[in-house]
C-alpha cells in the first residue's frame, strides 16, 4: 500500500481553470485517461453568471476581543437541493453545475457564497466612526472541496487511492493559501449531515483561509507558550506521550499516527488524530504519513457511523471533521497539525445541543466520559 500511494503522488494531474464569473477551480485527477493528460475534458464554463457581488466584513466584539464575520449574501445560497439539481455533481446536458466537466475525481473551487473573499471593498476602520468597534473587510478565501463525483456516497466509503488524492488537494491548497497575505491560518474541514448545518448533501468539505488567528487556535498557542515556558517542552508532544502512558483513551496507535479521545472531550463522540512527528500542516506530511492517513482516516469515519449501532442506529452519523493546522505567524513552531472529529449526536435519535451553559458562557457539559467514548470506539476498530 505504501509503495502504491507514494507513487500516486506523481500521477495526480492538476488542472487549473476559471469559472464563468472569474472564480478559480482546480481538478485533481487520479484516474486514466485524465491523470496522464492523454484525454481532455470539457473545461469551459458556459454558464452566464453575474460577477461576484460578495463583500463580507468583520467586526471585533469589544466584550471578547474576537472577530465576527458578516456575509449577508450567504442567505441566498443553495439549500438542500435534490440530487438532480446538485451544483456539485458533474455538468450534464441541460444541467450545468459548478464543475464544467462530465466527470471528475477531486475538485477544489472558490465558494460562490464566501464568508471571506479575495477582493472586498474597503470599509471605514471604525463602525459608526467609534473606535470602540473596529471593523475590516473580511479578506481571505473560502473554497469548496468535492471529494468525488458520486453524489450518493460518503468520505468513509472512499478508497485509500481516492483519499490520497484528497490529501494531496488539501496539501496543495494549504501551501498556496498559506502564502497569501493576510492569511493567518488555513482550516480544512467537513460538515456531514443536516444536523451540522450542511446545505448540500454531495460529499464535500471546505477550506477557510482566515485573516486572523481563530479563537481556538489563539488559546492553543497561549497554552503551548505557557507550557513551553514552564517545562521547556512541546505541549502536544507531551499530550501524545501522556495518552500513550495512560492508554485508556487511545483508540488506535499506528506507525505515524495515534487516534485518541481527548482527556477533556467536550462532545459525546469526539476523536483526535495526532501525527507522531511534529509537522505544522498537511503540506508538510511525508509520503509514509500520507499513506497511513489515507487508510486510517476513512476507517475512523466508519467507526463513527457504527458508534450507536448497539442502540439500533447504524448511521450515517452527523459529524464535523476539522484539520487544525499551525498558524502562519507567531506560535507556528509551538503547535502541530492535528485532526478533530466529533459528532453532535449524543445517543440514537438524540442530539447534543449547545444550551445555556455552553452557548451563554462557554462552559461545556458532557453527558459521558472520554474513557467510555474510547472504550466504545476501540470495540469498533
């Protein structure tokens, strides 16, 4: 498997085009006749699309110091269309979609309804002219990643060959977006299931390139700095070592990756995946790490789908999967890449709601324990 997936990296064909409204789209092809370039696709987007009118802004919350993004144009985005009207399926006669080709492997393109945009009109530095409320154009990037052209499938059902291509797409876009000013962090994620707010059922994820350090990352960096100042050691390396010593929350320990339930898990189903080597982002993974990940990651998602099987629920389980990558600037050398996967489901037919304590003051309550979560996940491996 390692040799085959390592070779795959050289076989992926990357083709970049522009859509009718100027947005960028990139094909990542891993199948013949496209991977070798011996065949061409219908690459021209023949739709009549208006120019991009999105101008998101962001304001700093004076009570928390956090930035809040405002993107009112997103109220008009497509919401749970039928498969026949899915904008992420390949284009076909009478149904032109966001992908102007009759088939594809993996595709990444600029979101038509972005929360962060590459070109945004300037706004006054202060809302209402009052320095109490700083505001800025929400400059950044929001991209859509289509994992497959097959509408009625899931990431968990992808072959390791296809997952390897998705990893290459994530790495390629992470590398490109990290070089853009003023991007501070690149976040690759997938929301699966209407319970997580998904508006399109087609298997896809997103990539956000933030112009500021997100609050969770800011807190992680602060914790890593404090830990290093106190001990001289790497926080996440110490977390990994501690989980190995305890063992009770480790679900899978491989050659390059360990999957474990965090000791202070907030969600009723939560799993972290940490590389054994300190790497800042997906672009920095070596061939062996990518190869192991291509098999392990979809397996983890299958464990989630079976988590409530003993209660009669065999999935699909709604989840959010996000790659926490090191920030571009300060703190990059003190944190490393890790994956967080969690479900908003707490039992068969029941959801975990962020009620008064969580939503109001940010104090999380969990109805189970990390050790019980890990025990259940180990039974599914």
